[in-house]
C-alpha cells in the first residue's frame, strides 16, 4: 500500500463524515466539505496511476461545483 | 395492520428514498462480513505495466506505431486490429515524447493509446451508451430551461 | 450459457469487441415486446385530460403543447431503445449503463409535465435513481475484481460471483426501476401523456425480468 | 494488491453506510441533492479500487452519468421550487473573475483541444464555462445544441466504422476523438450560459 492510498482513503472517510454531518448545517458548508472526499478519491486514483481519470475528475468536479453554486445562489436569494 | 402502515409510509414519496437508503445500508452491512473472503482477480483483463523511465509513464504498454501490441482483451478474436490503437502515437505525440519525459498523461489523452482502445474499440458500446446518457441529461436540462424562458 | 434452462436456445450473437449482445429464446421474446411498445409510443396520440367543473355540467379538455408532446415522445422512444439494449446486452457493466439510461429517460418523460407536483415526484425519483448508481457500479466493480471478467458469456454457470454483488445489482436495478411507484402517484395528481407513461411501467418491468435472468445465470 | 483491494472495500462500505445514513436522516431536498454527489464519489471509489486500465476506462462513463443526472436534477429542482427567476445573491464576487478570464479560458480550451476525447471535452468545456460566467455572454442556445447533435451522429458513425470496417480503425479513432470533444464541450458550455442568464 502506497502512502497516497492511505492518505486518500483516510481523507475519504474523514470527508464523508464531514459532509454527512456538517458543522453549521447550511448548503455552502456542505458543498465545501464535499471537496474533501473528492480530494481523497483523487489521491486514490493517483496511487493506482489513473492519471487520465484524475484529470477528467478534476474538470467534472469543477463543473458540478458550478452547478451547485448556481442552485444554491438562487435558493438563498429567495430569503 | 402492519401492511397498512407500510403502505402508508410508501405512499408518501418523500419517504421512498429513505426506504431505499435503509435497504442499501442493510445489504452493505450484511456484505461487510464477506469482504475478506473475496478473491482479487481484477488484473485478468487489461493489466497495468508500469515503466517509470518511459516518456509515456504510466501508460506505456509497448508496441510500435501501426503495429499491434499484446493486450489482454476478453475476446481477442472479435477485434482483428486489437492493439493497433494502443501502439499508435500521432507525430505530435512522438515529438513530445522525445522532448520531455513528463508528459505521459497528455500524450495518452491525445488520440491513440490504451484508453482509446478500450473506450472506442473493444468496449465501444459502453461509450455509445455513455454519450447518449449525457445527451439525454442535457436535453432535459435544456428543455426545462427553454420552456420556462417562453413562459 | 445456453445449456442453462432459463435461456433456451441461442438464436443470434453479435461479436463486437468485448461486448457480445445475444438473442436467446428468453431475451428474444423480451425484445419483441419492446419493439411493439416502441411502435406504440412512436405512433400513438397522447390522451387529453378532462377537467370537470364542480357544480355544473361543464368540462374542458386540458391543452397539451406540441413541444411537450414531441419531447416526451422522443424520450419514450429513447427509453424503448434503452430497454432493448438492456435486454440484449451481454456484459454486466454495459447492462448497468443501459439501466441508468432507462432511469434518466424516465425522469425526462415525467419532467415534461408542467405541473409542480409531478415535477416534485420526478425529482424524488431522480434522487433515488442517482444514488442507485452506487449499488449498480459497485456490483459491476466487485464482479470485475472477484472474477476478472464482466462478460455474461464467461460468467454463466461459473457461480463465482459473490452474493454481495448479486444483491447490489438487484438493489441498483430496483433504484432505477422504482419509477412506477412515483408515476402511480403522479398520475393520480393528473400527469399528462398516457402512452408515454406506459413506457415507464413497461421499461422497469423488463429491467426486472432481465436482471432476474442475469442473477440466475451468473 | 490483494491487501489494498480489501482495505479499500472496507473503507468504501464504511463510507457508503455513513453517507446513506445521513441521506436517510435528511429531509431538505437541496441537501439531498448535495448528498447524491457524495454517493457518486463512493461509486467512483469502488470502480477505482480495481486498479487496472479497464477500471480507468469504466471511471469515465461513471463520471458522465454523475454529471448528466446532476444537471437534469438541478434544473428540475429549480423549476419545482419555482425559484428559477430569482436574482442570485452574488456570493462569488471576486475581482479576479473580472480580469483574468480570457487568458485562463483560452489556455484551458487550447489544452482541451489538444487532449481531445472525453477528457479534452471536459477541460475545454470548463474553459468555456469560465469565460461565459465571467463575461456574461448570451449564447445562441439552439446553435450549440445542433452542433452537439451533429457531433453525436459523428460518434455513432465512428462506432459503426469500427464495427463494420475494422481496418479503418485509424479514421474511426480520429472521428470519435474529435466528435466527443465537440459534444462534451458544447454540452458543458450550456451550463455557463444557464448561469449567466439572469444578469443580462
């Protein structure tokens, strides 16, 4: 087991807990905590040398973050 | 009595995703005990060979352009040109590969290489379905977006 | 695989790369049904709903926009072809992808209704269909890792697939094919476009028949 | 390798249990939508654990499924809540977003075109989104959709070349790479258009 893999899955577990129970329970906190397991899975992919998947995952994560930010902005605007 | 209660829960459709989550948790909990007995045979198909010194690192699978290279597909007989795409490098990729040893991923993401072989040739039907899913997902979003603009 | 009694005789197989779709007696029957339903949804006209005004004899027909009809007809046909693919494919991962495609076209059919309540049903269904990708892809990944192959041809009769993977596969298809429960609800609150809604029920029924076959064979 | 696989499986099941438990407790719809993204990370984790080239080729469809379902669901959510017409509260009002987009976007697009294929499409799409969001351009929706429709047809054509005339594999790979690049870029750039719509 390479160190990347160990750090990666530690981050995934940590991030899952953090996303499951965010501390101030609002949308933005949860969205930011969501980056933790995403970073963990990046490290796991790195440990398996799946760099092409890693590159695509970065791009898709960025796009899904845009999507969420758009929805959250509109949701918050109503208040 | 209990049936009425269950159907009462199921009839509220915000509860249904909750019921589904419970089912998944039960199955995974039951499955955890069996994990140590699973064998790992994952590298029977398309195993990785890592050559850290190659300019194509981590994707160097050998082979000369326009010649085939040995890769392990499920049914080699079904793809007469198996391995040709893996071995192929565009002239630009060749130039990059000889110029610097650090561009392996970029070179493989360029046309040719093992991932293209799997995605386009041996498992091409997967990619057809995948692009269709993308098409449908965006069609829904674009349709809803345009419809509300008309209103 | 064709010596197992669920499949019946082999009729035709299309050798293409690693994914080899096949017709057996069983899957050819299912495929024939799918083709009939694709034709129905391609040529049928949607039914109009009647709104009755209480306290009087008056009623009026609900208007259905041409665009809405065209969209849901297109999605119903796409759903039919996705079901056809799911019925015929000879590969586990390809089957899961077709199941996801059925799920997302079902969302699309429901979403073409303008009603807010119907959209809510579509959203709740979409959430379940989305988290169902975990058991679906999980099952495919576990099968690939423990047996070293994804092809139903190779897996047939081996009995090497762990129970966990089979359970996850069924659970995943349940998640994608759970739509009829929502559609029942949505129809009660007056969704439109009856022949297309029929396709939803039909596709999830066929997904279940197909996954039963797969689980019994592998 | 065997050890890695089993450790990973334990970690993945633990994560799935945690994620689905919190999903079970959740009642707010937008929170549920955010949690589905967490669930999709679990699915990718399970596939990545196999660790071969095939696993990597399976991750890409997994990513596509995630992003397309998220896209459709987010749009349905906006319509069902009736909040699509809201003027968004600009939480991302950062100075860099006004000055840097052209250079950064062009770098991303050029790199994406060079990569081609699905990864290239995603990278180039990211660049286009970034540019449209920062500059607030109004794109022509129908045109983008038509282009991506033709790209889809080209893809299917490439697939059939591969199936019927395997000796033309080289042509097929080039068509497939180019078509998927155009298709993914076009689709993703729609997101940017949708986000920029309310302030023009």
